[in-house]
C-alpha cells in the first residue's frame, strides 16, 4: 500500500508542484504525492513545468487549495517554503508534519536564462532532498 504525502506551500505554483511531480514520477510505487497551497495561485508556473520537462517528468497538475486535503488520510505533510524568507503555512489536518525549505524560484529576477537557472537549481534540490526525507518514513 502506497503512503500519501502532501507538499504544502503558500501559492502551490512552483516548489510544491515540482515536489509532487518528482515523487510521483520517481517514487510512485511507494508514495502518492499531492500538493496544495494556503493561498493557491490558480496556475502552475510555466518555468516549473519547463524545469520538470527538462528532466523527463511531465506534470499536468493544477494549483489546489489546502482545504481540499484537510480531511484526507495523509502519512506525511511537508512544508516546502523557505522559512527564513517567508511565512510557512500551518497544517491542522491529518499526517505527520515536517519542513524542508526551498527558495521560491517565482521570486527570481534577471534575464530569462538566469531565472530559469534558479528554477533548475530548486528542482535539483527538491529531486535530491525529498527522496532522502521520504526514505526516513518507510
């Protein structure tokens, strides 16, 4: 039986979406990942989708409200905001809670390529750190 993990942030447009897609693509036999935001942006950032596509992960998710999962049976809830730079949402639903902070790539500035480099860096950090975290809960 697969475990369920919710990746939670404020806007649910970048970090939590990338975490959801990476876990479902790479750890889908053991984990089912979903993502949500306390103030969902209403879209998935195009650069997040591009960064995922660059590593062969298609993602067709949508920006979702945390309220959709408040009563869901979850094994783990992971906040992914960078709490040094922003407020992390609080989860009051089911599931063990933990934090794994990542910089918000949506706030990156510079040329298109410089901004994309930030999305790639955050994607790679998520791809490295999230599976390590999930292995601790198996």
